[in-house]
C-alpha cells in the first residue's frame, strides 16, 4: 500500500468501493489468488533517498511525531527518519524529547545511518551544532586554570559546571596534597565557585579531569628537590605507636621511622624512645612516591656518624695530632 508509511489497517489509505489501480505482483493459479500492489505505481521515494544521500549529509526537516524513543522528522514527502533521544542534545541525554523539540519545529538534522534493508534512516540533531567537549578541548590545554560552579558532590569527587553546559570531575585524589579526599571534600558544597586546573580532556568519551591541589606546588616535590636520598633531615614527631614514628619534615611532608630503625640497640616499643613534639634527626633512606611516604632511619644516621669518626681518627692517627677520645667527645658534643 505504501513505500514509507507504516500502515496498521488498509482503512487508513483506502475506502470500501473505492476504485483503485494496482499492479499484479504474483499469480497463484493453484489457489486462484492474485497478489496486487498499489505503491508500485508510485516512485519509490526511499530508494531515491538512498541513492541520492549519504551519511553525514545535513538536511532540513520537520518534527512530525514524538515518542519516548525520540523524534520522527519528515525530510521529504513520505520520507521520515528517527532522531534517537541520545542524539538530540550534547548534554541532556536522559530527558523526554519534548524537552528539546516540539511538534512542528523546523530543524536541521544530520544523517547518521542508512539501513536500506530495514528501510530506516537514523538522524541526529546535536551533530548540527558545535560539540562543547571538542570546543573545550580546542580552547583549554593541560595545566590551564578554569573556574566553574560545583554542580554536585559524590562519593568519588566533585562535578564542576564548565562553559558550554558540560561538567568536569575533580577526583577525590586531586583535591588536596596533605589531606585524604574524604577529609578535603568536606570543605566544599554545591553552588560554590571553584578554581581548578585542567588535568586531561577526552572529548570523544566526553570526560574532563580537573584538579584543585595542582593549584599549589606539591610540597613533596619541593622537599625532594631540596633533599636527596642519603641526606640527614630533621623534623617533629607527630605520631608514635609501638611499631614506629611519623615525623613532619615540612608542611604536607611526612617521614616514617620503623621502631627497628630508631637506634643501634633493639627497640621493642617506639613510644619508649620518642614522644609527640620531639625533634629528631634521621637519614633519608628512600621515598614511595605513590604512597607519598619517606623512609627514615636514626640507626643509619648514627652508623654513618660512627664510620665518619673512625675515618677521621684513622686520618688523624697518621699525623699524631688527635686522639680517638677527642673525636668521640666532639661527636657527642655535636649530637
């Protein structure tokens, strides 16, 4: 009956006793039946469309039907295509089509897919306007600073509204250098204006990673630039338990001394050796950048001092000017 219309009942296009012209499609002599067609007398507009258009074409159209699935757009007489709800807007993806378009709206659409076998045309509306994710990627580079308003706060981070109606995410791990994400996120609330640093932009996956702590220099990096492995460092004891000591070396930088590294003699309980507020010197053994932990040792420092004293004594003995007792006394006085 029709090349394009989905007809549920013949009464939609024909009336009883109406005279029509038809084409014989099949003759079944055995059952004495003729199969006829009316649409074959008209040009196949869909075939014409398939021949003359391709994916990527931008065409004018008119909204003729709205469903939960999307919007049907009339491109030409008797030629319609579907704009799925996911292809209507770059940012609003879970809304009813009526929130984006209305019946009778004249719009531009892009051909996204042509399925000749199933006689379906898939269209897109959002593809006819600039992609805000690509625009952001084109105008903002890694390490650029951007300002936005907090749209929501979740268990894994802060979503920040950016220009173009898109959001960026500040992950918990990128809120503060010297606090856990769970602690630092309590300082923010929905509606706050916040400055962030662009960490990464993936326009294809529509993801923007932002950071707050990157607005300031990493105190760990500053510390490591000043002190190398093997250096003697000084700090204040902040925490002590039986197994070891946490030492504040600088603002946002902590060192860890295991009980076994507190002295040459065996230490069973670090609390008997140091207390909170004590100042302590130790040797910088190494750093775990991922855990942001610096390993320290008082025992290694004392061992190095003893070796240095012995070396100095050995050198002095050959000149006969200084005794071992003098050197040991000097070391003790320095300590």
